[in-house]
């Protein structure tokens, strides 16, 4: 369907359709005519092309980052910051939005008309296809797998790295310290899957999965669950560094210490990880490099004349060993 079809159905000119659907100011168009145009567009299932509108108004200079509906922690903020550092020198403005379940993304990109969208594992491939069909390039940051212009962050590998390190330290009875926040479930289930997969491959017992609340007394209860067993847990793979800090706090409440009573390894290598007591061993997913590579993927699509080198399509996952293990 085109604007011409809408004009024909509504009995108005194509320019009137354009003025009404784009809400162009300073036009003397009656309320009845506006209603007729909107009804015709609705009947025909017509939506103005974001790409065409951008061409009429001048090319959009905005890049939209769509984040999953999860807390914006240090690493996600770092990704946004480094994407911005790559794109801003080339005249692009970077904005971000958390994609909540049930909220229409289409309304946003139709209104914003971004030059490109970076999908941080926030919406499915079907939505990406619709956006590309409208002429807007999409690059993705995906969890473990992905197609097209994508930056993959291997969450399952994170679990593998945690287990391998603890086994090297002589541990066989492991726990996975889980978050009780449902908003991080997609990340957490993949990391847990990596821990479970590696334990099976190495012939270890299944890891004990324990939710660890972010308060010292609640965390102490979780530590008690790990230790008061016929075969006590001796090492913990935490969902992330914050959960690892909670485990360490719960251990102190119970008079235990890492790594003598429980070795603890986190994920993210956030800024304060070296200042934990003891300093925290953690898996670094290099959020700054993820953001920089994601920005370069966008730039390759929007400014091919720059001949930006092909960035890595999978983030590095490295262990940072400190005293907690």
C-alpha cells in the first residue's frame, strides 16, 4: 500500500495524506478530512515509511539502541557509552530505550526515524525484519548465537570459564548463586546452562542452584544452604559480581572466609570488584570492546565510504584471577 492508495480511498490529494499522517504544522485541513485520511490508512493497513520520511526531511542522524528490560548496570552503561564514542565524531546522536514487554517498538522507530537501530538482545528477529523492510539498518548484540550484522556475547561460555577455573583449583562440589530478579532471567539461565554443561562434561555432580538475595542476612541463609549438606559446596559460580558480593557478605555473617571455606567467582569485572574482601575473581566480558565493535558495525552500514575495518563478531571472555578463589 502507498500514500496514493490512501489518497484515492479518502478522496483527497496525496499531499493531503502526507500532511495528515506526518502531522505537518500550519496546514488548514479540517477535522473531518483528517479523520477520513486516518480511517483510510487504517483500513488499508498503511504505515508511512520511516526511510521515506527521513529522505523528505533530510537524513536522520540518530542511532537508537534498544536495551532489554533488565537493570542498566555498569556494563550495559559502558556499552552505550562506547557506542556513542564511536558514532558521535561522525555526526550521529545516540539515544537508548529499554524495551518493556507489551510496549510497541514500531511506534518509536516510526516517530524517531533513526538512521540505524542497535538491538541489544531486546527484540526478536521478526521485529528486526520489519524494521529492515522499512529501510532502517539493524545491527544486533545477541546472546550466544545470531545472524546478520551481529555482535555475539557468549553467555554459556561464561559458565564454562567459571567451572574450569574452580576445577583447576581442586573443587568438585559447586553451587550456582542465582539472582532472584526475574528481569535478568534470560542472561542467568544461559550462564547457568554453561555451568551445568561443563559440570556434566567433567563428571562433576550437578551444581546446587541457590537464589542469593542482595542483603547480608538473606545471603547468609543462602550460604547456609550451600554448606549444611552431606557434601558441602566448596566453590560458587555467581550469576554476576553483585551476587558474588552478596555471597561474600553472607559468608562474613556466618564467620566464613573466601577462599578457605568457599571460593567465589563472579561475572562482569565491574569497577569495584578489586575492592571486595577478598578481591573478587571474575569473568570479564569486555563491555567496552562490545560497545566499540557494535558502533563499528553500525558505522560500516551508515558510512561505507569510511571503509571501517570489520570488527570482531564475538566478544572475548577472560578470567581475572584475584584472591576470592
